C-alpha cells in the first residue's frame, strides 16, 4: 500500500478487498435471492392492511366503518407484537445455525399464515371464532416477519461488497416496499375487474392465495444461497444468546430509539396513508389506491439512490437528515393532506414525506447490522428492531384511528413529530457505525462457509 493510500484510511481500517468478477456476480445473485423472499414476506404481510377495507365487515360486522377499521388495525398491531419473539427466535437460529436456515423457515411460516387467512370462514359462518382465528393467523405471520427482517438485513449487509454496502443493502427495503407496491397493484387490478360486492364477498381472499404461492417460489430461490455466517462465529458460546447480546446494550438501545421514529413515520406514510386519504380526506378508495401505487413506486426507486448517498456521507449523517427533516415536516404534511382534494397534490405531499423517510429506510437494515458483532448480529438486529417496530410502528394505524375516533386526530401528527425528535437525539449521541462499527470485511463467497469475520475495528492493526 502506498503512503497516500495509507493516510487516506482511518486509523486501524483496512483497504477494501478487490473482488473478482465471479465473486461480484455471486454477491449480486445472493442479494437477489434473499430479496425475493423478502418481497414475498412483505407482500403477504401488507396484503392484510390494503384489503382490510373490504374484509373488515366480514369479521367485524358491528359498528361504523371507522370502528371496523379500528378492529382490523388492532389485529394488524397484534401481529407486530409477535415480532420481538420472532426476532429473538429467528435471530438465535441465524446466529447459531446460519442465516440461510433461518430465512428458509421464516418464508415457509409466512406461506402457512397467508394460506390460513385465505381459507378463513367469516363471522356469519362461525361467529366470534372468525376474528379469533384471524388474530391467530396474524400472530403466526408476525412471528415470521419478526424473524425475516433481522436475518435478511444481516445476510444482505454481510454479502454486500465493502464500500458499496449502502447501495446493495438498500435492496432489502426495495423489496420490502416492492411487497407493499405489489399488494397495492394486485388490489388495484382487482378493483378494475371485480365489483365492490365481489371484493367484499370473496375477492379479498385472492391476494392471500397468491402470497402463499409466491412464498413457495421464494423458498426454492433461497435454497441455493451461500451461507455468510462463519463456522467460527456460530460455534461461539455466546452466539445467538441474550447473554451475548447484553454485552452490546448501548447498540441495542440506540437501535430501539431510532427505529421508533423511523418505523412510525414509515408506516404512517405507507400502510396508513391509504386509509387516511379515504377516511379523513374523503378521497375515493380507487383514487387513493392509485395515488399510493405511484408514490410507493417512486419511493422504491429512491432506496438505492439514498443507499449510495450513505456510502458517501456516512450512515450517521443520513440518519441526522431523516430525523431532523421528519421532525420539522411531519405536522405540516399531514395537516395539508387532511384537506387535500387533488390527487396530484396528495401524490406530491406523499412523495415529499417518503423522500425524507428514505434517508432512514435505505440504510435501516445495514446501520443495525454494523452495530453488532457476527455472533449476535442477526439476534441484535432482529430483536432490537422488532421491539421498536412492535411498540411504535405496528401501532401507528391503531393510534391514529383511536385519536380520530376521539376527535383528536391532530394529536397523532405531534406524536409522529415527537418520535422523530427521539430519533434525532439518539443519532446525535451515537458514533457512525460505518466508520466505528463491526462490519468491515467482505465475507468469502468462494466457499460454502464464510471466512471468519472481524468483529471490531479495534482488532485491526493500522494499515
């Protein structure tokens, strides 16, 4: 290494390894394989939210439309409460038995949950058992998704080439948003071909069947993925254990802190936004669906762009941009959307909000993975994310609809703003994981098992 190259590196940091063309192609294939399962998982999970308008009366026949949506939102939130359990269970599996094994099990569970929802009898057929079984199916799916996020974020972060991790790891949210977008597109297509009565009678079941079939395809693609967790890290006694994770309490608390604001804002302007435009702004459901279809597509395209930006400016600076802009812009955006009449104006405001959220979502999985060592990485990412996401992200619709029902809808705007402030404070107090974190070497894709990963920059000798 030349003197110029040496002085350009941070103390103790090694130069990125030069990858062969074959190795680079393997990494791209691995990203695509992991992404396919991620897309299906989130399609299955979000179909529930987007179809709720049509199946809510079938499971909760009593009450006005807001009460029915409130009941389905409660079941949606309950699915999030299973995420910490899923984050712990699948994180442990991933750290002790491999990322690939964990991802295969999670997508199989999602397949079963979607198929169960598709086949559920309604309240008219079995009475109170109908909403109870719906809740059970959602809890099963919540367990699956709780494990999917942490494991796929860990896998994609580890397989992404050093120096371009922000760009490549952003594809986790490309497919996460893609799952949402696909759910919206499927519903939009059904709205064009089926009447409202048909959608409410049986049409809402179709997307759940499609999700179950897609999960089987994702299982096949994931079965050929290479493992990124080294045998050495998996055999450590603290691998996948809460005791091992407790050695990194500060990282855990930081992730919960900024996940609270990031997840709440994400779900506010994605899954809840369709209902907000219909239930608050009075927009026609088809028009609102079209607005959100276009907005989610643009949002998906933004992820690699903002991921690449984070490779240049640092993860911490990206998080500062998100939390500060979210804090000052959330209230005015939601206030303007409340009285919006033009779909174009609604589209523009939604894009503005989603652009701000992109500073977080494009690196959401990667910044968490960089904060934990290999032996507890999947557990650390999955559990800390799931705790913050379950409490604040999953409850977004329930809190918003509850406040609306109580005549205090604007209080929700301040609630989102306050959580963005929390994310800002947490980010200001933490070091940049890209520079000072645990993920600094490329795994070895030339072999079935990954080369031992360096757990901390402190273990490197100065270049």
